[in-house]
C-alpha cells in the first residue's frame, strides 16, 4: 500500500492547555510524517465554512464558537493507510470511550472539547486539507 494523506487539527482546547507538542510527538511516534502544518486562529466565518456539513445540526453554532475561540494547529499527515490509522490513534470522539493511550484519552476534556480532529475518509481528508493548504508544492 502506498502512502496516503489525512488531515488533522489540534483544537483550541488542546492548544490552550499546552498539549500541542505532546500531541505532535504522539503523531510522529505513531509513524506519521507531517507534510504541512500551520498555527492559526479561525474566524467564525471560516469555522462555519469548514463545518458547513453540520449546519443543520443542533450543535453547529456551539461548534463554530468553540473552533473560533482560540488558535488551532492544522496539519496534513502522511502514512500507509493514513485515515484509518489516524482514527485509531486519536480514539473515540467521547474521551471516556477512547482507548487507553489514544490522543483523546490522554488530552481531551469532553465530547465537545475533544482535543483533535481527524478526517473520516480519504475524500474528506483531501477536501479538509485543501481548505487549509492551497498547495503542497516542494520548494
């Protein structure tokens, strides 16, 4: 199997709590290569665009407010079977149900403040990565 890419975001709760370095270390030790990364703050407008797929859901406004509440770290990761392996590495959305040693088990506070986002399919990884990174050209 050839290397594939996935997208991740370290969310405002984990950044604010000083977990960025530990989470990145966990990702690297999980065998992922960081292809692109940036530290930024999302405006409510940009957060709303990113999560537009959830616009009709009752938690949408709360999610947009949370994701625009502080800086995030967006990254594109590469590894064989990247999407599936990364979903295993981060654990269940509910940190109380996340496997021992997963990123959410170690760093998440709640279902809402769950430390990290990971794409759920190869197609969404491309869409989400393209939202934050216009080009992955090598210099």
